[in-house]
C-alpha cells in the first residue's frame, strides 16, 4: 500500500508541473569588489527561448535560486534540480568556488549571498541578458557543505525569501549559530540513513536554532547523504565508509525532494497559494517522510474599502487565496476594469474565475459602486519590487505605512515622481514638492524613474 501511495504521489506531482520553458545556460565569472575582487566562477541555468548555451532568456520575470555544492562535489552533480526547476520558471545559479580539499566555509557562504545580490543587479542592468528578467524573490539552497554555507549566507540577510538545505553540514564558522539570525522561511531536508552528516548532529540542531514561525524539517525515510545529488565519485567513496546505508534508490529520494520543493517554491517565490495547500497536504500524507512542523504563523485578516470609481490595490500580506473568484467573491458584479497597465487588463465581465492574481504587484481597478475586499494572508518577511525606467505601478509590500522619501533614499538620482493613482497627492523631489507623506499598505502608486531601481520594503 505504501509503495502504491508513493507512486501515486510521484505521478500526481509530475503531472502538476508540466514543462513550460527550455533550459539555457551561461558560464560566467563574477567579481566581489568588497573582497578584493574575489573571482566567483558561476554556472547559470535559466528559462530560455531555445535550449543551449547563451540562448536568449525567455519572456517574463523569474525567481532566482542560488545553490551551494557539497564538499569535493561539482555543480554538475545537481543537474536533476535545474532540470526540474528551470522549466517551471526558475533561474538556478551555481557558484563553483571552494571545491578543494580544504574549503573556506565562510567565503563560500559569502559567495552564495553575493551571487544572490548580483543576480538582482543583473536584472537592473541594461547590458545584462537578464535585464528585466529577475523577479523580487530569491532563495538560497545547498547540499552538505553547501547547505551549511547557505545558512551562513542567509544569516542577517533580508534580501532572501527562502532557504532550503539538503543534508546540511555543520561549518566553521557555525551554521547552527548562524541559524538564529535567519528570518527567511526555511525547509531543512535530512536523510534518515545519512551517515556522513547524521541528522542528530547536523540538520536537527540547525532546525532547532532557526527562529520559530516559518520552518519545517523533512526527513526522508531510508534516505542517504549523496542521493540529494546525482552520482559523484568522492561523495560515494565517503558514504561507502560509514553506515547505515540508504535503503531507497537515488531516484526515489530525488523524486521525494522535488515533490515538496516545487510547491514550496511556487508558494514562497511565486505567491501561488494553492501550491501551499498542496505542500501541506503532501506533508501530512506522504509515507516517504517524517517531519517536524514549525510553521506556526497563522494567516491574518485584511480589509480594504474601495470607492466608486478608480482605486488602487496591492497586498501587504501574502493572500491565502489569490484566484480572482475566491478573493473577490461578492463584489465581482461591481468591477468595471482590473489592470496593471502592462500584461494584465480585464473588463469586469471578462475576468476568468480561475485568474491567478500576482501577489507582488500593484493594480488599478474601477468599480461601479463602493465595495469592501476582505481576505486572509501570511505576513511577509520583507519584499522587493523592480521599478523599470519610465512609468509603472508600485505596490506597497509591507503592513506599515512608508515615507516615500525614506523608501527612495538610495535612489535620489533615479526617482522622478511618486503619485497617487486615485488622488492628487505626490512626491516630486526635484521640485521640492511632497504632499504625499505616506505610502499606504493595500494601495498602489504611480512611479516614474529615469533608471531602473529595486525598492526594498522592510
């Protein structure tokens, strides 16, 4: 019965994530100016218009996943991960540093964090192939040594939206100590039969040290250490010298990983609330794992009053339900227009009931009468939004009002105007005009930039 259920779960997950993009690849080297121009050779796999090296990046904006390799392992040992993630609209980036017999764990953690920030800057650079292609959300991920280094890279790092580790190894400095300073939602994977980094000495202390609220420990029954990656000679030699050995196959272990990883990333990095429910259902039903559920944060209610005529909308918390039918139940007959003035534009009677509303964007809607929107959502751990050159609609991705002067303090040479969508208040620094004193959660605003810029909401 358990084998049949496992097969059913794997088939269901495979059907749920059909391929959409080809896989492109760029090999490059980045340099960290804060560490004497430290060289960081890097492989990037990304959604492309056609498969192959240096292929054009596909249309759209994609979350970034930065992955740290294990001790004496190479990036190619994680091909199964990028082959699963990239077709679903993720950019997977693998720094190739610290592959020697005596790696520097701190430098590797800093490399991982640097690459995460570098990819965001690539999204803002008009000379980059990834210009306008990088979404606001980034995850750090790693295996063994790279898992521990990902803890180091995520510590005190508010630019990270998720942390996922596989058989993470304790590091020097300590990944366990670093865990207490991580605010990103975290999934810690362990193998029950991992004799290289036994969970009791490595992953469990890391999980326990993470702050309460948004963390889950998943232990794969019979899973080993090296099966979190593809075959690697050095990893296999190391695992062959200890016991117990894995009692499942590499394919079974990797299928279990992907069955949880894909819906978690779809929720945490893309805001798909139905994927979170799929993840939770699988967590509590899969016979292939045991788990500790430290996800204690509960959704909170939000309510917004819309006037007759034009209004703006953004989401200060991540909605539990974000299909149009469920979220706007009871007021659909009052909506005349719903748009972001870019890719989304519907007249009221043309909005599909299953239309998925992106939670990290701002919208304009016109109503025929006053209405109230109520929904439940999870508190954000911070949010970023890419403002292109020219006019765009900016959401307010925080529960607290924000002074526009403070929000754009690091972009005084880029910002031109911030103004209300359904009002006359504005912030126009070049003309010393500021009638707009606060950006209100739940609303969105017109913003004009003379250069692209990424705003950060705390």
